[in-house]
C-alpha cells in the first residue's frame, strides 16, 4: 500500500499544486495581488540557503511550492488507499494543507499566525489551499479506486455505521488486496 501511495501521492499532489498555481495566477490577474515570496523564504530558512531582501528567486519559490504540494499529496494518497475518499476526506485534507503551511511559516519566522492576517488575504489563502486539497483528493481517490475499496471501506461495508458488535477486519484482509 505504501509504495502505491508514494507514487500516486506525488502525482496527485503535483496535479493539485499545478491547478492551485493556475488559480492563483488567474486570481492575481483579476485582483492585482502580488505573488508571494513566502515559499522561497521558508525554503531558505529550512535549508540554510542565503537569504536576500525583496523579490525571491522563482526557482526557490517553485521548488518549495511544488515540493510541498507533491509531498503532502502522499498523505492524501495514504488516506485514499485506506478508504478515506471523497469530498469529506478532501475537506479534512484542506485543514492539513493549511496547517502544514502555518507550521513551516511560523516555525521559521517567515510568517505570522493567520488570525493576524487581513481577512481578505486569509480567505484567498484558504480558497487556494482548498482547490489544492480537492484536486489532489480527486486524483488520489481515482488512482486508489483502481485497486478497489480500502480497508476502511471494506469494514464499513460489513454493516454501515458504528456498531460495538462489528469487530475489525481480519488482520490479513486489512492491508492486502
């Protein structure tokens, strides 16, 4: 399962990152909002690369932007492989994506907690991260579905809902397909 989740997640996360980036560029063209250089600054802090004021190198910005998107896609793929699929799983993953950004940005001193941001900026960020999460989820779910239902889905099929008298799947059936 983990091998599948790795390659499928990298693919799904990259697709989500690409669609999010296209959405950001369209939104910026309409609103006039400038491009963010936060990803490059976070990468510089995390790796010890030299920092400089002002506009950051596009390569560093995109390396962090797409690297983070691809790597987090692996987690969404693990969710899909486990049977956590669909819009509810993608909504949960949106929170993970936002949280990941905030941990990295705040821990490195590059960003500030979202509750301190102007509301419009916060809404824009949440919308873009939701686009990423739902696209990544759609791709991860489609790829995982090719292997059939995940263990959680197979367990749920035994008797819908949560019931104390329905035990777990047999160990050998939980991860094998």
